[in-house]
């Protein structure tokens, strides 16, 4: 309806292969970024920035990480949180022990370490598929957490087992105000999302999807299945690790290994199921959905208890929450396995075809 | 076929007394034959004669218990799929094995995997080599898309295409590898007559235009006999005939074992 | 179109000019391999030069003919111009015609050279080589599948062009000299008329003729170098070649060639032509698609669509013509534009169309209005191959759906006593190739071309086409009598199904009328007047009155058309039975067999002209089951009011 | 030495408890090819349902009966709302669905019956068997022994159920291939419902055993996670595999805890089982008793 496509023809492959081939989409994206980078920091309240937007962005990044592995390469993983934990704690140690390194390099190094671990636990994927692999990643989840709990050196021997994130400084500028934290997070997420999109729309992504859709055919074409799978694990772990670091330094600020329990892995998994498996956009949609829903529920419960002046215990609310999440997963798997991203895509198609149905 | 015969080069692929068994079942029993450059070689036989197994052995999906495969002078007892691909063996699949989640274009692009040089980092930053790769190979792929006349479906997800077209995309993907030998697994299975004819045209054009050696499997003799230069006949995993279509038509063994069954 | 091109009297010269002044601008966009590959004017010039030299190297001489067979492809356009550059004569032939149909034109023009698209065309030519000994060289563009072809008369495009390069290097002045030799009076091409009977006639058109017409229209429509045309019809059709060769070479706009037959629609949506033309059948097909697709739409969409199409039907045309419209309507239309019209245009790929012609035959008024109402500036165009197409074009803002508009600058119109339209125009054809007698028939001494169409100029100076001449008659007073025209006018009323207009060599026009039993039936029920069957209904006085109103409305309209004022319907009767193919009154395609009907109902004809009030008629009918019987009836005959001719208003 | 035996036997007995849970997975996987992540939640659900009735003074056997009926109803519900709509979906999708299911069950059970830990008394003290401790000075909990016994009985019952009853044979047929099952004349849906019900029953038993030992609380759901390595070892399809796997895991885990634990700061049983499983996977991907699959082209 709003799309005017006539005259948008491509004379080069470069133009034809860009991420947003349609002018209208490019404009929309530009607007969105402008709002996110300029408007939001100006008008956003501290609550919105610190309690909603920052975690949303960070979890989106984690979701992208998982999506690369599960959505594109088709390797189910339940160990997301573990890799986030690695990111968090390794970053902590780099900044702690090599302050001269600087924040960003520390995070990147942490990411690389995580990638290494990812490779190690990805190895079984060469031999095994599906559930077995899922179990392998579970093993990773437990093992990593155990290590983090046991090895006090990693926590700088803090008696409580809790680490406190140092303030990030880049070129002497300290990121301690909500707005600055938000902007830093946003930039990192934006850049990495773009990078992910680039990989997934190019050779790498095609290889992943080939392995996912029909591995025999892929190998016959000359795609090295093992290489593709391991690469997927490595990249995914890297993304999750960075997300974990941000989760600690931009959001939680004080962390114990327990913060990265299996539940977190599941939350991220839910994000990509609801948001859309095999879609970068979906990662964002899912993250938004999963971060906003609990808030809405809490508001709702307060509202209800306000009206009927019965007090609803937080436990009950959280139980309801898990029921709702659970059923949502099932519903989405039944109704729209491709998730919100697919719905969005359909809506867009309709807009383009308007007024025609097809 | 007379003047065609001159165009053929050396033996490019030789299968020597290959035997393959699943558990107790003998899929291939001491089969040997050779394929010469630029010829169209058909392997025919009733269903379950071991035709597909033969292909799977040639490009390394299955590993034979005995025998060896000589490709471009290099002899080995078994292949690895991606090694086979590297050395220039491409194939299509009987029950189309396309990447259902991707568009036609992406499917064919995957065929360029081996020719691409950029790594995932360059991809991520979308800098020089990555861009160049994507564009250069897109050009090649577009050439193939044009050759197989599927321009109209370029950006359609393959799962939405009718069967006949999917077969063509499968062929396009294999062709994108610029193979020296192209293995076609029942390229005309389940096609309408027109579709079969156009597929024949494509096969001949590929052989003529790219000079690709073609090994194709069919269980229905009719079409194959017209387009192939030499034919191997399998039955219950054994080779029971090998020669020009005419020789095969007149071979008693084949008539008994095969025509009886199929017709 | 500011620049003065009068000094360029041939296409090759024009090409050189464009290459010089707008060398970098796109001349041809060719969708190949998924993207629009752009050939600039200088590219095209270079290509033409190479081909020309190549042809010369192969022995192509001035006056030789070059058959061009294939789809709209840059190299074929170039080949046409190359032949012209060498003073040769390109002969575009239909790429979809079977080999047999290619024989005649090739033999007739003793064509020696052919430039074809691909294997398919080559096969056709090779097949007919025995019958066409003159053909000594076939150049083909796509070498796919040509590997095993050994015939030495075949040359592929690469060889041709490389030959050209060598030749060019050897004779650097050759090309320029050849181009310079050309003059406007030279033959620019031979186009086959859409031949109905016998062999198609080859219409010979000169550079000057084509260039002049292209010029006139370019000025008329203000075509610019930034315009774009989608070349999607056969280049052998004069229409296509004028739009995709003559006009761009004059105005320097860009031609766009779709990727393949299947992709025409989507390619059109991508490229978004600004200048569009189509024969009625295309527009009809498009409209059918629209309505079919809308049927599948959700209820809401359908309602929106219907509502806003009604709005458009009311005011769309006027708004397009820049007529004053009420504020509310304007608002509604603006809304509609946002929700329906623009998306619709976009979907049809006409989002950027500035000027669109419907050429060929006439398009049905409703369709015509549909396209205009959604804001597509569609206009009727009258032209023939012999006149380099453009004769009349509707002007922006003065579009009437029943005329083809005033004459294009430079065209003189005249009419024979039999109302046949005569045209004299700078775009006049030279001759029918090797057919002097046909030429003589078509073009008289004073250079008037006899179109074979009957028509007249209406009050606003627009040309109105009535009918083919052979169907036109006259009344005793010598004034024009166009039965089909009258019949169509009457049939535009829902109550009237069939009409037989009488008046050839009579004092006045009369009519037999068949009522539409459904429409009239409904009408009758609303008036709750009872009737038993068709014959009975047809004989009711009320029905007669109803029909008379229609007839008188038509008469009043006719009164405003000086040419036809005298053929107002004075008397009419309603037939007691429906005209029926089974009784040989209509053809199977439900066309009226006038002569047959007149003979069959002779008694009625006499009655109607002898001023009787009733007439008894008995005639034999064939029933469904094949039995024959006879029905007899007394038919009433009524007079209809006629109006004095209104003096023609002077058109503003 | 006797200490070693004590640890070993203790481990084996604990292993049996794992097997109890693992059985639930195997049953469902065999019949419907679904890896039911919600098994743990079912254990929790069943135990909680049972214990809350006991606490409200319902007679033991009656409570058992009611709980079983509840589990059957649950099974039917699940088949209707989750499995049937998802039929012909990829196994991974089904697996994810069961994760969702797990959340629903956990949430629901804690809302219906409050989420505090409950004590569960089966009348068997968790104390060493006097005779053994006196004569061989080997300390083995009676509860463990009892649990092992129950598990043994359960396996026997199941074996009978699978080999002697018509439904049981049908279930086995389904495991082999669905067509065969249809030919037996039992609609697939029913079979699934039944199998889930049986799994529910197994969950109840496991729930009781574990509940009696650790108390009925949310942590019970993690027992399922413990069972996963067992599955990897034993293979998803084989009941005997589940038993053997359970024993191996249990034993090795305990041994590792006792003999390795001290060096790495203890608490290794949270992951050790998995690591064993993984190492094992690399050697034999299809598990102890699973058979090799060749994917045809």
C-alpha cells in the first residue's frame, strides 16, 4: 500500500544484492536507526533505558548468536547461557588483570575464548545430531557453570562468589550514565547484527543453511559439513560471549555464575522460536517479546490486585509467566513455526501486493 | 552418433570391479565400466538394480567393500564426497535434494562453494573479496539460470516450485560447480512427456555447450537410448550389458532381464 | 524537444548525433542475467558501426536487404540501424511465424542477408534455404546449441563483429562515408502489413517519413531523453518498431527489453516505463487480471476497491483532463489515489506512465474509461502502417472516448464522397514493395492514401471512425448512412439487444429492434404489467414507449452530429422473435447478417417504409428440436420524434 | 576395599533411580519419536499431586489411584493439544514443544499445589541395613535398596506389558514403523496417549522414590537432566539400555565424586555424567544398544 515499486530497477548485482533492495525499506531503516541513536537517549527515562531497552538489546544479540547456530546451521543448542557466562567472566578477568588492554579488546578476546570453548563442545556435532547434540550442549552448560563456581581465581577470590563489573572506559570516557551505556550497547549490537546479516546472506550463511536443510547434498556440492558446523559453533559462541559481557557490564553490574543458569539458555531459545528461527530480524522481535511480556504481566497483576484488592504473590506471577511462555512456545510451533519474523514478512508482502491479494 | 564418436577424449572415469553390500544385501556385485570424456553414458536397469548405489559410490557417498574408482588417472578405493566435488564430479538427486529453505538463486549459488575464496570475516565486514566473490559468482550462476531458462523463478523459494522446475534447479546447482563429470540420478523420473523432452534438450545442450561428460541413470529406457552414446545395464547389482544403444537393444541378456521386467 | 535535428535526415546520422551529445545516457536497457544491463548511446553507435562493417566485410552492399528476425534485443536493433547505415534495407519479420510464412518475403525481396536471434530462428531459415536461394548469409546472436551446425552460410555474432573490427581497421573512413551517403529519401525499412488475405504487402517507408512523424509526436507529447519505453511486442510490427527504433532515435529516450516472455509483467513493474503503448487485447488482458485478482481479495479490500472505483468513474477522467471538480470529490479522489489507484498503477507497472496509447483497433469505452479514471493518461491513437502510424492522436485534456482525436501536425485529412478517410502526410509510405497495382489502388494521384475506414470530423475537430467503408451507405438525400454506428449507439441501451438499421438508398433511416428480454422483463415487473412470453412482451405499448424514448435519445444525440443528423431513426418496430443464429439471422459469433435479415423480413421493410401502423408477418422458424413451424404476428410500427440538425458548435 | 564396594553399590543403586527416570524418556521416544524434555516436570507434577493428597489425609492407595488417573488425563490432554497438531513436524520442533510443555507443567503444578518443599514418607527409613553394616561394615541405605527393588519390579511389569499385552505389542510395532502399528488396528493417536500415560505412571513411581529421598520440591525437575547422560549411554530406544546406562552412570559418578572430587573441589556429579556420556558419544554415537543408521540418498 505504501510501497511504490515501479522504477526501482537494478543495473548492477551490487545494487540487487543489498540488504534492503526497496527504497522504502531503506528509508524506514534509516528512520529507525535515527530514532534509536538520537531520539531515545534524549527522551528515554532511566527506567526504560536500564530496565528494558538495554537488556532487550543484549538479549537480541544473544538470540542472534543462537540463531546463527540453531536457526541457520540447524544445530540445536541449550548452552547459550554458558557461553554468555564465559564472555562475562573472561572479560572481567582481562579487564582486571590487563587493564592496559582496554575494554573493547578485552570483550573481543573473551569472545574468542568462548569461540574456542564452543569449538570444543561443537566437536561432538561432527558425529551426532539432534537430541544427542542438545544433550552435549547441556553438558557444556553444566560443566562451564561448575567451573565458574569452583575456580575462585576466575572470581578474583570474592568470598560471596559475586563479581562486580568495573566501569567501562574507552579513550578515557567512562560509560556510567544510563544513556551512555545504552548507546554503547546499541552500537555494539547494531554493528554485530549487521555483520551477522552479512555473513548469513553470503557464502557462509548459504553453507550453514545447506547443512541444515540437506547435509548429504551439501557435502556432495563440496561444502565441508564439519567445517561449517564448527564455524557455526564458534561464531555463535562469540556472539553469545559478547552478549554475556554486555549483560554483565551494561546491565547486571554485579554477577554470580548462577545468573547464567539453564533458564537463561531457555529464555534465549524461546526468543528465537517466537521471534523466528533463521532470521536476524526475528532475534530482535523475539527478544522484545520475551523481555516485554513479564513486565506487562507484572503490571497486569498489580492492576488486577489493585482492582480486586487481592495480593498476588510474585511467585504466582512468575508461575503464570512460565505457563504463558510454555504455551506460547507450543502455540507458535503449531501455528507459525517461522515465528514473528514470518508474520512480519507476510504483512510486508501484503503491503507490496496491495490491493491485490497475491 | 558416428561423427560424435570422434569428439570423445580419453577415459576420464573408470569403475573397476566394485562391490557394495548393505548388511547382507549385495547392492553392487563386481561392476566395472568406463566413461570417456564428453560422452553421454547411461546406466539403466530395473528399480533396485543398484543404479543409485553406483552413483553414490562414484561420488563417495557410499564406500565400496571391494574395487576401485579411477578418476582423471587417479585411482582410489573410495572417495569422500567433497573430495569428489573438488575434483570435478557433480550430481543431481533422484528425490530432489534441494535446500528447501532457500531461493532458487541461493540454491544455485551454493554450487559455487568450492570456487569461492572469501572467508567469513570478510563476509561479515562485506569488504572487497566477499563482495567480489558474491558478484563474480552471481554472474556465472545467472548464466546457468539463463541456460536452463528459470529466470522467472530466480527469487522464489524452491519449496514453492513445481516438481519439474525443482529438478531443473537441482541440475542448475550441479552445473554451477562447472563439473567435468556430471552424474544425473533419474533426471526424468516422474516428469510429463514435454518436461522429459525439454530435459533431454538441456542434457544435450550441456554436453554440447560446456563439453561436460554426463553419466545418467534411468529405469525407463525410451528417452535414454536416444540421447546416450553408450549404455551400461545393471540387474540385481550385476552388469549384464554394456555398449551402444543399438547393441543394447539387440542384446538377448538385456531383453530377457530388463525389457521383460520393465514393460 | 528543444534541439533542432532537421539536418539529420537518416537514422544512422541521428545515432551519431546522440552518441555525440548524450553518449553516456542509456539508449537500451536489456534485462539479462537478472539485472538491467545498460547500453549507452555511444555503446550502441559503436555496436552499429561494428555490425555495419562486419556486414560490409561479408559483402553487404547498398540496396541489399537484411532480414531481421527475433525478439527485442539490442543487437537486433543495432543490426537494423547498421543495415540502414550501409544504405541497405532492413526487413523485420515476425519471430513467431512458422518457416513457411518466411519464404514469401525472403523470395519477394531476394533477401541475401539475415540477422536472427537464436537457434530457433536459424533452424527455420535452414529449413527454407532450398526455396530461398537468394539467402547467402545468416548471422545469429546466441550461439547456444549451435555447436554442431556446419552450414558455411552461418556466422555467429562474435565472428561478425570481429570481422567488422578488422574491416574497420582496414578502411577507417568506410563507415562514416557510408552514413554520409544516406539521404532522407532512402528506404528505412520494409514492414509487412497485418495481411488479412493473401500474401502480406510489404510497406516501404523512407527515413524522412518515419523521422518526420516521430518528430511531430515528440513535439506533441513533449517526449524527453529521460523517457523510457518497454519494448515487449514483436519488432516486426510497425507500431513496435516506431516506438522502439524511430522515436528513440529522434528523441533519444531509452528502450527497455524484458528478460523473457514470462517476465514481461514483472520487468515492466521494475522499469516503470514513462511512455507506453498497447493494442487493445493487452489492455483487456491486464484488466481481466485485475478483476480476477480482486475477486480473490478480502471483503474489506473488495469494498474499498469498488467504492473508490465508483469515485474514480465519476471524477477520475475529469481530473485527468484538468477540468474543475468539487472540493469533496477531489478529496475523495485523493484518498482513493492513496489507497487504490496508485497501488493499482504500481501493480500494473504504470506508476510512472506519462503518456500511453492504445493503438490498433478501438478499445471498448468502459475499459478506456477505467484506465483513465485511475490516472493513467491513456489516449486513442489512429494510424496505419502506410502512414508511419501517427495520423490522429487525442490531445491531453481533450480526450473523448468515442473519437481518436485531431490530426497530428502535418497530416491532412479528407473524405471521399463515400466517407472514406483520406490521409496526406509527410509520413506517407513510398510504395508497396514490388506491387505497383496495389500501390496505385491505395495512393491516388494527389498523394491521398485511401485508408478504407469511413469516418468524419466531429464538432471539436476530432476524427471519428465509423466503420469499414464497405459497410457504409447513404440515404437518398445523399447524406451519410452508417448502420453499424447507429446500431452500436442504440445497443448501448440495456433494453436493446439487437438492432437492424435500415436506410441504404431510402429517404429515411428506420430500425428493427430486438428487446433484451431480461432487462425489459425486470423493467416490466417493476411496473407490474403482466406478459406471456417474449412475443407478447415485445408487443406491449408500454414497451414500445420505453424503446421509443431510447430511440429519441439517440436521435437527439445524432442531431448534434452534422454528418449523421439526417440518419436519425424515423420509424422503428420491435421484432416478435429474437434474431437467432439457428435462423441464419446472426452469425455464430452473433454478428448481424444484415443482407439476409433484410431479405427475410422484406414485408416488414416495405411496411415500415410505406407508413403503415401495423404489419402482418408470417415466417418459418426452426425450433430447438429441429422441427420447423411458422409463427405469424401483427407487428406495431411506431414513429419516433426526430430533431432538427443542430448547427455545429465551434470547438474552443 | 569394603569402602569401595560400598561406594560402588551405592552408586549402582543411585543409578537404578536414574534409570527409573530414563525409562520414561525411552518409552515415549520408542513410541512417538519424541524426546520428551518434560519428563522431569511430569515426575515433579506426579509427586506433588500425590504428596499433597497424602498431606490432606487421603489414603495411600487411593492417592496412588487418583494420581494415576490424573496422569492418564494429562497424557490424553497432551496428545490432543500438543502432539496431534504437531504430527509430521521435525523431531526438533517436537522437542522444543516439550520444553514449552515442561514450563507449563511446572508453572501449573506450583500454582495448583503450593511450591514449598514437602516431605514424603513411604515408611522406609533412609538408614543403612543393620545386617550388612554389622557383618561387612558396608553402609547401604534401605531406601536405596527399596528403590532398586521397585525399579526392578517396574521394569519387569513393563517387559510383560510390552511383550504379552496386545497394546504393548502395538507400541513396539509403532517403534519399528508406523504403518505396522496402523495395521494392528490401533489409531496412532491412541497409542501415543497410552504411551504418555504409561510414561506418566513411570514418572509417578520415580517421583515417589526421589521424593522420599530428597523431598518433593522444584529441584525434582532436575532429576530429568540427570537422566539424559543415561539415555546417551543406553540409547534412546532401548529399555535395557536405560537400565544399564543408569547403573554405569550412577556407579562412575559416585566413584568419581569420592575418588576424584577432592582434587577438584567436589560437586563434580553435576557434570561428570555428561562428560562420560560425551566421550562415549564420540566413540559410539548410537549408544550402547541403539543400532547404526545409514542415511540413504
